[in-house]
């Protein structure tokens, strides 16, 4: 009982609000709906037992969660909070799938980049070397790049590996199981 | 009568009538189910909740009441609200990771596009040397036409 006015519970139950009323700290008289919904779903007696079994410092949180559950049950008499849990679990599953797809996509892009880098390193210099001279008899001919010319070009993939290694280092952050 | 009572009537030590509201949903082979529900909600409240629902929805309601009672007994402070909080956190974390990966994909795709464009430009710059001049004539001392390489 705060001051002289009875708490919301004692008002609803029409009884004297004692000094040590277990409900008074959590069901002030200015919010009658809060106790009304909890009483409707759980019953005053059950709420009182639950609060008395808890240490004082945990009772406020317990009341908040009871109010939440009672409101959920009032809104959805069939599923109550379980409807919200089911919906959220579904969202977690969907996000997990999207994460898996995104991770696969990033891997593909990185592999593509590595291949392009390797290809660019192998072929770019050869394009410059295509200024070919005619043979000794002066005939104009089309020449393919000769094998000995290819052997002079080495690819440099050191930069391509940097991105993949940093992804591998971070991949353990994305790989853990999300749903308990 | 003692035989054939549902778990609720056994727990409440009363006769189980033919129209007992609890008997379809609290069979005698699972006494814990009603015990949990009774501890948290009370038999009277559970009976009221079930009676206010159409018969077709009562089984699901009894299941959800049992689930919530079970969560509340396991966690007397937060009950199933604790699980909701955890799920919200998981969704937040997963969304954050997804946004981060999608930003990385966008950045990598931009890099790939720029690189592809510059490679294409490089090839075009070199390849243009093979094209004939405006009169369709190749300079014999310059690059050879490669267009027939792929015939």
C-alpha cells in the first residue's frame, strides 16, 4: 500500500491493502488494467504464490513478464505467447537461410575475382606482344602467339589470396548455429 | 469412479464426468501436463479459457498453456518471455550479419565490374590497332588483322 490508497490488486479484490502487501510495489492504483489482466489469466492467488517464491529483487521482472504473457493470452486466447515464439523462430530460420545464400554468393564472387585476376595476369602482357613482324620472305601472315612467348609470362596471384584469407578468418563468426 | 478419470480430475480428486472440459486434453497417462498448468494458471482459469473457445481450437490452446506453464516453471522470473527476448536478439544479430555480408557483396561486385570494364577497355585499346583505316586498308608494317583467326 503506497501512502493511504490501496494498490490496484486490493482495489480489485476489495480487501484491505496491508503494509506488506506483496502486490503493492508492482501494481500501483493508477494502473488498474495491469492487475486486472494478470488476475484474469493467472489468478491473484497464483500470482501471489509465484512472487513470494522469488527474491524481492527479481519480483519486478517477474511481474513484467507475467503482464506480457497475460496480455498475449488476452489478445490470442488459443496460442498466447507461443504464437509470437513460433513466428520469431520462423524469422530466425529465414534469416539463417538468407545468410547461407549470401555467404555462398560472396564466396562465388571472390572465386570469380581470383580467376579474373589470374586470367588478366596470364593474358594481358600477351596482348601487347601481338605486334608481330612478317617472316623473312615478306609475306604477310597471321601468327598465333608462339609457345616460347607464353613461357615468359608468370601470373601473380598474391593479391587475390588476401581477400579469401580474410574471409576464411571471419567465416567462423558466421558459421555458428543460431537456433538454440 | 476411480478408473477412466482424466489427469485433471485425478489431480483434483473428483469425479470425472462425461462432459469434463479437461479430459480430451489432459489424459491420465500424462499427469505432469495438468500439474504444471494447474500450478501456474489454476484449474478454474484453464477451464474458463477452454470453455470460451470453440471445440476445434481447444487442443491447441491446451498445448500452448502447457508450454507456457512449463517455461514458467523452468524460469520463474521470465517464463517464455525469456525465450522471446533471446529470439529477438538472435534476429537482430542475424539481420546485422546479413546486412554486413550484403554490403560486402555490393562492394565486391562493384570492384568486379570496374575491373571487368577496365579489362574490356584494355582489350579494346589494343584491339583497335588491328582494325583497318577508314579506307579499309591495313598498314602492312603495323598489326595484322586478327578477325580471320576465328573463322
